[in-house]
C-alpha cells in the first residue's frame, strides 16, 4: 500500500504537535506521561522562584514547582508536583530557600514527624528563608563600619608616623624628662630643708606643749584674773565718770566763753591784744630803749664817770 505525500505530511505534523505539547509541558514542569501528587503552599513573596524550580528534601530533588498563581489577597499560591513514591507528612513545611548569591530560589521540604501523610491536593505550611544577600547585608554594614574605623585608625597611625609629629613627641618626652629632673631636685631640696628644720620644729612643738601645760597648770590663776578684771570693770562702771565728763564739758564751755570775749574785744586781755595804740606805744618805747642802749654804748662817759682818787666829776 502506497502512502501519499499528504498523509506523510499530516503524520509528521501530528508528531511535531505532540512533541511541541510534550516539550512545552515539560518546560512548564508538567509530566504528561506520569501521575504525580499535587501539593500547594502560599507565600507572601516568591522573589527568585519560577516554574520548574526543584523541590528538595535534604538536597535531593523529589519534585518541581509546576505553577505560581497570584491570589486576590496578594499572596502567591505555588503548586508542586511530587513523585508519588515519596510520602509527605501533613506537618511538613515547604520552605522557600535561596540556592545561590544571584537570588535564585528553590522549595525545600522540611519533613514533619506526623504519622499522617498529605494527599493529593493538600496545602502545606509555608515558610520563607532570608536569601543570602539579606543575610550578608547586616554583615556588609558591619564590615563597612569596621572599614571606616580601620581607615580612621590608619590615618591616625600615619599622623603618628609623620616625622614632624615624631619630633614633637620627642621634644615632649624630653621636656617631661627635664621636668621630672627638676621635681627630683626640688624634692631633694625640700627633704634637706625639712631635715635641717626638724630640730627647730621639735623645739617649737616642745615650747607649744610647755605653753599648753602652763596654761593648764595656771588655769585657776587665769580664772581668778578674769574674775578680778570683771570686778574692776564693774567698779569702774560704778564710778562718777559721767560727773567728770560733765565738769570737763563745763570747763571747755568756760574756756570757749573767754576766747569769745577776747575775740570780741571785751576785757583787759582783749584790749591788750586788740588795742593798736598800745601796740604802737610799746613799739616806740622799745625803739627808744634801743636807741638809748646804742647811745650808752657809744658815749658811756655821758652817763657814767669814774675817779681813781675818789674824786667825783659832775
């Protein structure tokens, strides 16, 4: 029987369509030639997860992600197709985990310890593990802080290693050494002075102790003296001091009255002090007396005569 060309083309087209459908479903994670259990899990976010990503148990692939569907509440419903020869406990957690630094994700089943097993169509508990970049980010921030501190430390070290700074440090240490030498010299001087003055200090302390003992031994006498002083002050208070003061004030007033009379020209003393005629007469008398004395000295014979034989000449 001869097959026509049209039949051959139709058969080839059908085979191509079947291969296309099988390949498309395989790429989508659907195996049309095997029956697999379907499980579901809900995630708040599925960054890096895609259809046909593996489902792992302790690193071994037991299935694949077959579909991802966005729900009305914003969650993502993931569908897994698992080989039916693997029993999945009902309390298994479908954990979304990073597989590399690029952010690719896979689903890892943390198998539970329940004796009941999930059946086709069950929804498993879900959990999202932070990806490697999210884990590395805090470490990166800490590393940046540490690097900044190291940079500051290196800058400080470079400043310290600066020759000019080293010279200043050397000068500072030299100055400190000189200061310590001066302090040591001053301390020795003070020690010598204290040792020299120690005997004097002992004598002063002994004298102070002696004075203290004398005060203690003469306490009764001191009390007696204070009593006598108190008695004397009391007697002094009782004397007629006020009368004496009044008499003194009276004498001062009388003296003031006499001075006022002299100033006003009343009385003999005032006339003697204030009369200009009397002053002129006295001045003229003194002048005439002075002239008389000069004439006596110049012409003594005019006033006095002497005779050797007792005779007298007028």
